[in-house]
């Protein structure tokens, strides 16, 4: 009888454990969903003003509602925010809770912003992104060494809109456009450029005048392909080099051992076309690079035809010599 | 006794010389681009692009002059294939090259003012000049203006298809050139045909 009871207990336990685990996972997920929902509701109060170029508030001095202009840098579009990496947060997770009150206290404008490493560094959950190495690379980059602390993560990555493209976007061209726009947000925008540099920024079209088929290059590779040092451990290199160290040698990319495979196409090496004999075939899914996309079969075939032709010519010539009167 | 015929006027010789030089330039720079490597560069990539572009543009101009000049001067008649008995004539000339020449047979189609090329020459020149060359020129120009190339052809990059066509036809034309140069050594002496390319006189 005891044995029977023990057996039944074991069966019950075996059945219950997976059920319990499912329950834990489901409830954790449900809790997260619930938290996001609550945060979204909370954020509505902020977005009520910050989602558009104007906002309305009650002015007690004038005893009436006033419509005013919102500073463009303080406008955050909810659609963009909820598609960004930080979509699940409520505004006061990163900003002071004192923003709850309106008018916001003036000194809050001077609050120090978090850097990426403050939240993502030394955390198992983010280990795969190698934030520590990104931080190290950034600190060694020309952006950081030339501009010290004035240049921070936010210069390139707006926490309200930033989303990682390289892992989530399927089309390489979209990744290129997204990433290049980050560079252009300073290098082709004098207002933002002047936040850290005096004077005018160099015209990119002129400084890259030496590049053949300039427009094609700009559309098909990211700025960082030539302007950063490749790091095999991280997806997007952050060690931006001084311009004298940028890639100028065409064959760095236009060769069988293409630099692009270690940068832009690094995480796309699960090729679909490599089995039809193209070198660096993953590039062919969306682009084509002279010198890097040779077809192995065609190369061998052409070499064979060439050798046969030369042999036939030589044989013919030798026979002519032998049969000469 | 050998007969002397003035078959190659100055314009034809200049065109031929420009064509030959541009072909060589395009082959060397084309190979350099196709097999570009960090370890070994036949010609530096940037220089190879510039020279390849110059060679391609010059070849196009030379080709257009050849076509227009040929129509105006009547030189085009030498490339007009007479279909009646064509394959038979082609066989005879082919047989001569791979057999008769070693038996010291007379050439079946001696060069004359009316028939500058033998049937095999005529056939290969028509293929090279009126099919191969226009394709290689058009695909080459497509590379000068890559934005005009269709993005996708049967789900393949348009630039890739363009490249494959360009290098395949370019390769066939290169092989044609090797054989063409070799066949020029056939004649009363090895240097005879080359000499006639300079003097204009065929012996």
C-alpha cells in the first residue's frame, strides 16, 4: 500500500514539476507584460506634452490655458520610443522622479545621464553584447580621446529611439542606412556638431572625393567599415580611428579576403549562396563587390580553358615546325 | 611569285592598333581587378580602375568609328556572311588549319581584294566584333554608371549578373585574341601578317 502511494506521489511530482515551471515562466512573462502596460500608462502623462512640437498647460498667473512651443530636443515620438530597445521602461526609470511635477524644477535639466555601461555593464543578461569591450573601445576611440567626457554614448545612441539594427534588421541596406544616419547626425548636421566642436564640419562629399563611385559606396557600406578597427568579439566596432588610419586601400574590401566579412557581414556568414561557389557569398544576398565575389567554379573553368587553348596553340606550332619542308 | 595587295588602309591599321592596345590594357587591368589581393597586385586597384575605364571608353570610341567608317567606306562588306554553302566553306577552312596545313596543301580561300578574310576568320570576327564586343562594351558602361543597372535579375544582384556576363565575354574575347595573334603567324613567313598590319600590304 505504501509503495503504491509512493509511486502515485512520484508520478504526481513528475507531472507537477513541468506544470509548475510553465506556471513560473508564464507568470514571469505575464508580470513583465503587466509592468510594461503600467509603464506605458505612466508614460502617457509625459508624452501628453513631449510627443508634439507644442504643449498646453494651465498658467495660474494668467488664470488660463496656454499653448507653448516644445523645445525640439525634448520631443519624443511614442511610436519611435516603443520600437526602441528601451520600450519597456517608464520615463522615471532613467529620469528623476521629480519630473512628476509641473513645471519641472529647472535644476533637473542638469541631471547627469546614465551611460550604457551603467545599466548594461557587468551583467550576465547582457554578456553577449560585450558592453565592457564596447566601453573600452569607445574610450580608446578618436571620439572619446579628442573630446573627453563631452562625447558620450548619447551623441550617437539616443536612448529614446535607439534600436540595435545589426542583429534585428534583415536587410543589410537598412542596417547601413540606419548606422550611417547616426554618423551623419553630427558630421552632416552643424548644430549637433557644434555641441562639441567649434567651426564648421567638413563636407563629407569633398573629403571622400577620392572614392570611386562615391554614392554607391555610401549606400552599400557603413562609415564604420573604413573608420573603425575591427574587433572580432563585438558585433559593431566602436574604436573609431583618426582619419589618417581609415581604410584607403581598395583591396582591403575588394579581395577574396574581404575586410567586409569581418565587419558588415560578420554575423551573416550563414551563407545561402556559398554552396554555388561564390567567394564571400553572403555579400551577394544584397550587394556585389568587385574582387571579393569571384566564382570558384568559373575561375577554375576559365583557367582550364586558357591552359587548353595555349596547349592547342603550342601543339599546332610544334606540328608546323615538325612538318616544315 | 607572291602577289602584293594593298588591303589595309591607314584608317583600318590605326583602328586595329588602337583595338589591340586597348584589348591588352583591358585584359591586364581586368585581371588585376578580378584577382585583386592584398598580397599581390598586378596593377594597384585604384590605378587599374582608372586605366580600365580609359581603355573601355577608348575602345568604345574606336568601335563606333569602326562601325560608322565601315558603313561609309564599304569596309563592312567583308563581314557580310554569304549563307549559301557557308558551313561547307567553314569546314574546308577548319580542315586546312587542323590537317591541310601540315600536308602543305594550298589554302582553300586565298586572300583577295574581294575576300580579305577566309570563312573561319569572317565567322570569328563577326562573332567577336558584332556580338562579343557590343556585349562587353555595354556591360562595361553599366559599370561606369552602376546606378542604372537593374537591382535584381531572377533574385540575383543585377550587378553580379552584369559582372558575370562582362567577365565571361571578356574572357572569351581574350582567348579569341590569343588565337587571332597565333593564326597571324601562318603565312609565307611568321612575321608576314604582322608586317602587313604596319605597311598595309598583304603578300
